[in-house]
């Protein structure tokens, strides 16, 4: 055996010269893998400006130095890429998504909270959307509420002051225009926290709708976050 079976850490050989090289490489890999943070699990081309210890989850379709290593963890060590198998149940923070993920045996799934032996799981998600508000009485955020999901609430912050003749706004869906709040404020920095009394299930994707109160919108921008659960089906 030249490497450990789980994390592929290099082992010393009997009477090996330059032992420090092998030990230092093993420590560098451990430094990257303990409290694992992956730069991304979706980019397919190795970054040109990687730093020592950077780690990435290699997705399907990866090219160049990552080709044929899908499903593995690429760690930048000694100015090159070393590869470690990702095993079912591994967890990591994914930097470019700002979320924790779990490896289900095939891919990294953000927000995966539970995983059965046959792949069923509960996925907790926060979906963040920057929405530009156009002129009119309402402004739709297309398909903001994902299909087959249980939504617990919607939060948001006005990032550019909402202008127009409206004196406030409500946030909701078709048939319930204030489900996630009414008399909401329009100045920059204003925030909202819309909680449902009981979680609402959306079987089809739905728009979130901002409705002007007392007038119309002219412009503005809001950052919205949808907090929900989704469920994976067993194979």
C-alpha cells in the first residue's frame, strides 16, 4: 500500500529517502480535506490561478487536468492537482454557492440533510434572487418558488430604493398577494421576513408577486431569499 485507502494520503516506504516530501504532501492534503471547503462543485475547467490547498469537487464533463476524475476531490498540491475519492456521506462547504453540500455517492447536493441507503433524501435550500422591479402595478419574480417544494418563508432586502407612486408593497403569489407580507417598506436597506403559519407546498413552480400599495412601481431592486425543503426519490 502506497496511499491510505480513504483519503489517498501518501505513506512512507521502508528506508525511504527524502521522507519529509511524503510527510509534507500528506499534511497538505489533510489541511485541505479537514473541515472541507470546496471552491466549486460545478466548474469543469481547472482554475489557472489556484493556490496551494485549494479544493474542488470534480463534476461530470471535467476537462484538462481534471478529465476522467469526475466524482473526486481535486486538491492543488505542490503546483499540481492531486485527487481524492469523494465517499458517500462526505460534507463540505461550497464557496461559490455559499451553502453546505453532501456527496450522495455520485454528486454533491447542496442542502442534503438526510440520505437513505437507496438515495432518498431531504434537501434544505435557500434560493437567493436579485430582482429588478420595472414600472407597473405589479412585478413578477418568475418561478421563484420551485416545484415539488415545501416553502417555510421568504425573506428579502431592498437593495435599491423602490420608486413610484406606491407607498408600500405586498409580497405573495397568485390568489394570495400578501402571503409573505403587506405594508412593506420601500427605502434602500428595508427588509422583510415573511413566515407562513404552516409550510406551503408548491407542486408546480410559481412566481412571487410584488404588488404596489396605494400606487404603482417605477423602479427599484430587491434581493429575495426563498427558504424551502425538497425531497429526493429512492432509486
